[in-house]
C-alpha cells in the first residue's frame, strides 16, 4: 500500500468484505463521503488491486517467529504459522477467495522477520535523526535537505571473511605480559582460544606486529593449577585502536612450548563454557554479510573474467567465468565453428604491454568488428594505444568499423592474481563440527590442475551502444582506397585453437522457479494470413516460461511477442486451449535458433501457464530438473573467489528503507578503486566514504528508482553514464565534485565542452553504471554461517537475513574515462597525461 493511503488503512480493511458484492458502489459512497474525490479514486483502485485472484504460494519457513506447517487451500500447499493461518482465513472470508490482498496481509504480519527488521530499522533511523516515536508529544526535528548523514556510505570488502581456525570465546581474565627482562604489564583479555588471545592495553605502550611476548594467564591460574612457570609465547598479529587511551592487541600462539596437557585443558574449558561466556563470532557475522552481498553482485557482473595461464613464457587465456550479464561477450568472440578466439584478441604483445604499464590499474580500450566471407567469420581488433600510434590507421579503423553491425568497443583490465585465493574457507572454525572441517577443504585436484600457473585475470566489458556508435561515425571518417591498411589488425584462421574452459557462476535462487527438461513439438505463427509457421521443439519448461529450439533461423528479436501452439500437448487436453499462446522473447541465440520465452499475460488467465503448472505439479517426481552441471565440480566457486578478490569494478547496492530507495552499501575488492578512493577523501564519519557524488540532488530517487521500477529480475541491465569533473585540493566534497548524468547534457556538444574543460584544468572521470533488478537473496550460499550464528544468537542471524532481503537493486560501476575522452576528440597526449594524474591521485592517500 502506498504511503498516501496509509491513513485510510482501516477504511480499506472495512471495504474488503464488500468489494465483490453487488452493492459495493453504494457502500463505498456512504463510507467515503468525507474523503476527497482524488483519494476516493485511489482507494477504489487499491481495493480492486487487492481483490485480484492470485495463485502465489506462501512459504514462511524461516521467515517468521512461529513454526510454519502445511496448510492446504484449494489443492495448493502453503506453509503458514498459526498467526498467518488466522490472517489467511480472515482475508479469504472477506474477499471470498484467495487474492493479492490476502497474500500481502499474510506476508506483512507483525511476526514476520522482514517486518520486525523494518520496524527496528525505522526506530534506529528515528533515533539518529532525532525524530520522536509515534505518540511523542515533542516536536518533530526537521532534517536539513543536505544533512551529511545522507552521504554516509558503508564499504563492503569482498572476500574479507575473517577466517578463524578455531572457536574463540569472549572471556575476560587478568593476564600479565612480559615484553622483556623487567618489562611487564598487567592487563585484561577480551577473548581467548587455544591458539590466540586478544588483550586490552594502554595505547601509549609501544607494540608492533610480529613482536613476540610471553603471557601469564594469571586469572586462570588463580582457579586452576596450570604449571606454566615461564608463561606462554605469543606473537602480535594485529593492533586495533579503541580510543585515545586504550588499544587491543591480537596475538597468536607460537607453540614453541611442549604443553599438550595445557592445550587439551584449554580446549575442553572453552568447549564446556562457550554457552556461558559466549563464543566470539564477530568474524562469522561479517563473513555472512559479505558473502550474502557478494552473491547479489557477482552473478550480475557485466565484465567477462578471463584467466591467463603462464605457459612456456606465454600468457594464454584458458578459463572464463560466465554470468547472466556477460555471456554475450563469449558469443561475440565465438567464430562459425564455436572456437573462442581470445588467444588472438589478447595476443602476447598486448598482454605484455598491459603488464608493463607503470600504473596501479592496468587497462586499455579494445575496438573490434568482424567480416563474414564464404561462411567464415574473420575478426579485426585494435587497442587504444595501437590506434594512437598512427592517426591515419585510427581514422580508417574506427571510421570503417563503427559503420559495421558487428562493431564493438570493450574496456580491458588486467590484474595480477594468486591461485591461493581460489580457496576461501568458511569463517566458521574447524573446531565447530566435523562437517565444517570437510567443507573447509581446498578445491579438488582436478580444479587445482586447471588453475595451475594462472597468474593474471583480464576482464572484457562491452561498452557498445547506439548513441556512442553514432558519435564514432560522426568523429571518424575513412577512405575506401586505404582500407587495405586494416589488414594489420586482422586475425587469420588458426589450425588449432586453445580450449577455453567456460564455467557459469553458481547462484541457487536466480530463477524464480525450477525448470524441467521436456521435449514437445511447438509451432510459432509467422503470418496468420499466409498460414506460415516456424516449427521446432521445447527444450525445457516451467509454468512461466520455456526454452525452444526452432528448425530454421527466424527473424524474431528480444522483446517480440510470439503466438505459440503446442499441437502434441493439445491432443491430451481439452480443458486448456494450447494454441496462439502469447509469449515474449527474453533472449535469443546468435544463430536465431534457440529462444528463451516468458508468458505474456497482461490480462491474466494465460492458458499455457495454467496447463504447465498442472502438468509439472502432477508429474514433478518424473521430471528432470534442467540443471547445468559443471564438468569440474568446484571450478565455478574457485573462479568466483579469484575474481572477487581482484576485480577493479565497484558495486552499488540499492535497498528499500521506509519505502525509499537508498544506496545501502558500496562493494569492492581489496584492490584499489579510483572512485571509491576519491569519495573516501571526504569522510562524513570515521571509516565511511562520502556518497555525495552519487546521491546529490536526490539522484537515487529521481534517476535510479524509475529504472528499477521498470525492470524485471530477468531483464538485462539498464545503463547510466556518469561524468565527473574532479577538482583536486579543494576543501569540501561539494567543490571537489562537479557531476552530471548523461541525459543531463541536452546535446552532444555540451558533453564535449564539459570534457574539454575538465581535462584542461582538472581531472575528467566517466563511469558506466549497469543497473540490475535483484530477486530473492541466495540464502543457500550463506546457510552454514547463518546456521552457526543462529545457534548462538538467533536475532543476529535474522538481522543479516533482513539486510539481504531489503536489497532490491544492484549496480556494476565501470570506469570508461579513456574511451569517452577518445570518442569526444581528446588528443592522445592529453589522455596519457590524465592517466598519470589519476594514478598519482590513487596513490596519494589523505585518510
């Protein structure tokens, strides 16, 4: 229900029981006599929406305080707790059937964890803003439109899981530290494990990471006879400042002493008292949150990661990680025989040029087009540096290539990696259970063999769109007589191509429903008048969509509405009409033979959906789920972990808070990211970044909200171009960042003028933001962490789940500065100078 109708909630509830009655208009008029006409219209529309029948199943297991059980209604099984059952029955009685209003009432019950989390969140925001709770007599404090709190951004660092080998107990005891002969210090521990300890000490005490000290557990020795006359040697592994007075030092055992009896005693002591003193699982809380947010972003990455093996002094791409948003890049670089041509596109010369770049972020722009001849596909490609070396070649290549349908522009990034990053154990200590010990094992030997000698990742991000292509066509011209010069950038056919093993990133809940393998004849109407049909078969089915393979290539495109018939299935049913079923094309293969279809159902009552729902429900035990099994179990996760550890892209997470969209989190790898680094120069709060460039002028509400509202989860990302003129050495964030989105430039010459002014005096930055709608979170990916946290603190587990459920959108942010400057006529020397300035900015830390 919209916020403007909240005040009429009781009235709407009262009118639910008469919405389907003949006297509804009379009742409505009498009960809304004091309501303004405009509001009356909205209330009536809301009632009609709530009264729409629905078939959505409700499964509250793990989402409510109560214990859900099976609840049958009209041959459908829901899982409801007692509160939900009562609401369900009350709403059905009001509406006379199961409707949208019934579903929403059940899902918004007060004992739903999502609702409870929202309520707690609202209270926290009210406390921060000074807004009194409902019923308070004090005046509401009006927040400034530009309150700094609006700009606070929290950073999530990918793969930062805080892995521990053993459980650690919150345990405060007296200890004595011996730094050297006569140099002792009495202190208190904070937590304790067999192999480590954390201790609070005065900040003025000089300590350093790697320093070894002896510790006497005086508090334990007062109660137990430990026999530790010489103390225990520890090494400082970390120092955390608390305030101006105290700090924490984190230490690990060196195990130089042979004291097995003490180790056994301490292990038994912790295990026996961990419920009393509570296990310290802060690292697991952080890990569960990080992994959950990662799993929103990584399956929606627009860049294609290619993993380079160093073999016989050459770097060869041998592995690729596919996502739902980057598969088109694989398709583009596949020739007529399905060979992937990356070994030519990413030649040894180009890889070495990237490796030897004397900058922190190694990158270039790649321009490509293809030429078809005698049924064979030939590739042409050139990098920004190669074209800048010869102005004539640049004009010829871009002028000619940009006028071909196959024209593509890619951002290329290269990052050094370590195959040890392929294995990221669970943050749950091995000592928690034998099952966790099994799950914490490294990848299997076959996967380790595939990863052997992988030393770099290169990512390809497609930047091509129609507006930019037109821009290239206007700024670059070619001469027919000089086209022979392009031969220098052609890639000849090879007798043998290096095999690139492609694995798809795992994401359990990416689909809204399970698909099942099922082959049946299909016909698609091409022309009703001439009775022309495209024939083929289905490959897999679900109640909301299916994948089909047609016998001959078709002229269909993504977004087309098709009329599909199922002649074989029509023979076995008379209840459903399986002819001229409307389906929308969601994706189509490059050869125009394979299509993913989704029901097109603007009025409801789609016969195909109803038929397949019943078919699947009655035969689910006989059907085979359409799951794509990897040839190498564990490879997808290993590639995922390596990429998450090294990516230079930045992620933005959009969450709904009090029905308002906000940027809840910024995600990045441990590697530096320029935009993140610059926003960090103006902290609103310690440890936070300043989101001003991204949220000023109410950008999230005005720009991002309409995009997300129009997107479906299965849609490809929508793009936003974001331009910044950064002024170094300014005192405030407002003076440092001059920012505009692409559609704010009413004409191309306005953008060109902005770019020219920025590079002349300051720093020019451009980013492409790929916005995607999210679905439900992949809770299976963090199930082990959530289960572990739930055992000790159920409310903490529910809080993490609430944060993940709040996410409604994700954005992948890619730096496209060099490509934009080049496309808008900036001289190559100026682009090189801008690159040097940005590299200096990246390495010049203020905070």
